[in-house]
């Protein structure tokens, strides 16, 4: 890979929900996705472990020429983003639970949030909540166990359904009409969540907003792949179209076959991931 790229990183496969949104908004950008599946989930690990691991991954991405990094992981953001921004000079885009949108949209005045223990118990999340919630009641429910099912590509497992019932039913009884997906893995079980909440509850997924923000940020830093885009527009006389998936590389520290299956079944992409303990470009 010769040109500079955007690094997109999650503790595992969940951040592919963000990668997909980024590719939709920025189809010409080179994207390198790192799934740290060998170490997922991060959500139940210590703060110092997460800080060290996230810093090592971002260092590796930067050393190989990333022009920006997207932390497609709520847990990594909650624990590590502030220090990362002090340490690295490239733009670091982060994701956090879309509470603001849910609060703006709620009619019942009760909003639910599901996410990992690491995210929901973090100081960053508690500060966000205190700043935004106003008169709205926000019910936060840590949901350990879900990421493991998604990482194992066991999306139809009975155990997963049982956990969703256990976590979400109490919030339904208390009248939520918005449910924030505060973990990037959860859009991949949207159907299963929908079966529990029915159609009166809206699911809030910030992936699209993150992709749009990244677009603006790259523009304002002069980092967009504009040369390619404008040259193509000139040549083709129209907005450049995505060239399939040739500009996307997926690297995993976990099982390559599992990641490949997941990409095919859940993302709808035919891609062959490569294995590495830390992100490396082929
Ligand atoms: N996708 C990650 C997130 O958004 C999962 C975190 C974990 O590995 O626990 O929080």
C-alpha cells in the first residue's frame, strides 16, 4: 500500500459497522481496519490494560503512515481517547454512545443505553450523561456477554436472545422509546434487538454521524484524497463511484476464517483478512 490511509480500529469485528459507514461516505479513501479479536472484549478489562493496548495499536497505525485514526470502539474511546490525542499528532476520531440524538428524539422522556461495562462505568460517559440528560430519564444498562456472541459469529444463539431479554425488558417496562446502541458490535444484532423491542422503540446508531464527521475533519485538515476524486470527476464527468472494495484492507489478531465469514455474512463483503498481532499493511 503506497498512499496514506485511514486506520479504523476496534477491539474486534464490531467496528466494521463503522467501517461500512465510512466507506459509504468516503468510497475513494484507503481504509485499513484492525480487529483486535484476540483480545476482545475490552469492556471487562482494566483501564491500564486498555490504555496500553490502544496506544500500541495507534502507534503502529501511525508508524505505517495513517493520516487519521478512527476509534470505532466506545470502550477504547471512553478509556483512552484523551491521552491518545495528547500523544499523537494525527487526528483521532472517536465514537461515543449517541445519547444526544436519543434525547432530542424521545417523546416518552425515557431513553435506554446499552454498552459495555467499560464504557458505561467510565468517567467520560458519566460526564456526558450529566451534561446532556436534563429532564430526560436515561437508563444505562451494561451488557456483558453480547460481544462474545458476536465475535464468535453466533448471532442466532439462544443464549444471546436470553441475554437481550434480560437486559432490555426492564427498560421497556420503564417506558423507553429510544435505545442507544452504545457499542459498535450491536448494529450486527439489530434484528435480534428489534425482536425484543418491537417497532415502537427507535434504535440509535452513531456510525453514520462518525463517518460524516470524519469527512468534515479530513476536509478541514486538507487530508481528503481530493486529487484522485477531482481527477476522476474531470475524466468521467461525474461524481467518482466507489471502486468495489479494493481500497479496503482488514487485519485481525484473531481467527482469519471467522473474520472472513463475518465479513461475508454480516457486512456483505467478500474480503480476505490478514492475520497480525498489531496492524501491518500488506
Ligand atoms: N465494539 C466495542 C465497543 O464499541 C466493543 C468493546 C469490547 O470489546 O468490549 O465498545
